[in-house]
C-alpha cells in the first residue's frame, strides 16, 4: 500500500466523519459524536502514516524531501493540521459541534488535493 492509497482512505473517512458530525449538530445525538470522533482519530492516524510514508517514498526515489514541497503535499499537511487542531479543541472543551465545520473543511482540502 502506498501513500496515495492511504491518503485516499483518509479522504473518504473524513467524508463519513463529516456526515456524522453534521448529524451531531442536527440531532444532538451523543453516540454519533463518539463514532465521529473515533472515525476522525482513525483517519488522522492513517493520514499521519500516509504523510510519513510519502516522506519515506521520496527518499526511496533519491529526492529526499519533507512532504511539503508541492501543492498536493502542502494541502494534505494543511488538512492534517486542521484535524489535529480540531481534536485538541474537542478534547479540551468537550464540544463536538465544531466538527461539523472543521472536518468537512479537512475533507474538502483532501478532495482538492486528490483531484486537482
């Protein structure tokens, strides 16, 4: 499995988590929030592995650069940062409603990176 496959899985998982967080906002269902957070943490872990693997792959190609050298990698890192910051806010303030805005933004960034 290469980094692009892992980052594709991340994109789809952020989409699913987005719908769950929107469900939390609309239905005030706590169990949806727990599921959304689990999906978001899982996607963040997969994305972290994908970024690390992309870095490793650059060394395998003899380029050897941090995964921030082009638009694709920068947008993927931006999405990663959004989710990391959001999870910090969620755990600090115990408020999942912000996820209905932050996680769709991360999904859109990942989708843009994948298809642009």
